[in-house]
C-alpha cells in the first residue's frame, strides 16, 4: 500500500546521502536498545500511527522492517537506472 508521507518526514534535499545513512544507522541502534523493553512487555501497550491507528510495539517493528525494505528496493531501482 502506498501512502503519502506527511510533510514533516518528506525528503527536503538538505541532507547528504551520508547524513541520511548515518541517521538510519542511529535509528537502528536505538531500536536494538529497545529490544529488552519489548521482551519484558506484556505486548498489550499500543502507540498511535497516523494512518493505521493504535499499534502494538511488535506491529510497529514489523511495519518499520517493511518500510525499510520498501525504501531499499526504491534505492536499488534508482541505482539500476544509472
């Protein structure tokens, strides 16, 4: 499903590729740091998503993985054209 990203997360072209990749690495590290909290959670806590409504932490992790995969495929397609 393709959704329109809110303005606050749309690329502005103000960051370099290296800066963007660095931010991805930082976000992954933060997610890894949260693993112990997910493991000790009862899994019932929900957090709001602007399009999908309330989601559990596990649902968020699945969504993040799919989101990253989508962008990786976009990058591969762009690189294949050049």
